[in-house]
C-alpha cells in the first residue's frame, strides 16, 4: 500500500473495512472511534467531538483520494467474495461524493432485496368505434 496516510487515517480505514458490525462501513462511528473519544494518556485533549463535527469530518475523509485508495486496497486484499462485494456495495450506498452512484447502489440494493417491483401496467382504452378490431 503506497498511500501516505497518518496513523489515525490508517486506523479509520481499517475500522471502516474490518470493524465490527457497528463500525463496518459507518464513517461517523469510525471517526468517533479514532478521533472522538477522550484519551486518558493525553491530558491536554479533553474536548470531545460533537456528532455534527464527526459527520462532516467523516464525509471529508471518505472523499479524500488517499483514504479511498487505502480503503480500496484493503478491500482488494480481502479477495472477491460475497462479503467483500457486500462491503463495496455498502460503501457505495454510504458515500456522499457522487449521488448518482449512491442512488444507483440504493436501487440495486432494493432490487436485490425485492423491496420494489419494476412492474409497468398499461391499461389501453377500449376502442369507441363500432368496427371489428384488427389483428396486427
């Protein structure tokens, strides 16, 4: 992995990809885990991060090219498995940089889960003239 990230950015990426169910794919929770909790060893850092700050900063991290490169590298290291594909899909749904991609991923998820039905029903009116209908 040739990306130049600081240790906290690397930890963020690791948690985002390999974290438990509360952290996996959840940028805000990963951000709070890495940056937001009070560190008892660092007595000068007594300020906790607000949720709104974590949302903004997690979004910023997840649009950072080097962070995205690290996340993709970690995913590729996991191989092409159902779990990895699910993670990639969740990543697309959770990202905020390209809303067209996000919408497409949400549509795909809904189709896979059969939450929506793409059924088009067309009701044609009966002809009002008295002639015989033709077969075409």
